[in-house]
C-alpha cells in the first residue's frame, strides 16, 4: 500500500511541477484543505478507489493504470 500511495504522490507532484501549481492550487482543484494535500503528498495516505477516481477527474490525470496481462 505504501508503494501505491507514494506513486500517487509522485504523479501529483509531477502534475504540480508541470503546471506550476502550489499546494493551495491543488487544494482548490480537489475541493479540500491544503493540509489534506500535504498529507497526500507525504506518500502515506490510504486511498479508496473513490478518492483516486475523484483526484483523476478533478486534475484530469491518470493515476492508476490497470493491466490485464
């Protein structure tokens, strides 16, 4: 789980850097507090599939890729 949480954090950090966004900007897009964004970016958040889907939708990014190999 920790590996997945860190991967999500890295995807969001990459997105922030690419778009020159602050934690406050991400908080506004996710409709959450800057403190929650800090928790997400720490890489220690236990995400539900629903919360991952919401992040993907609000940031228009693909966080989870499913492989049926």
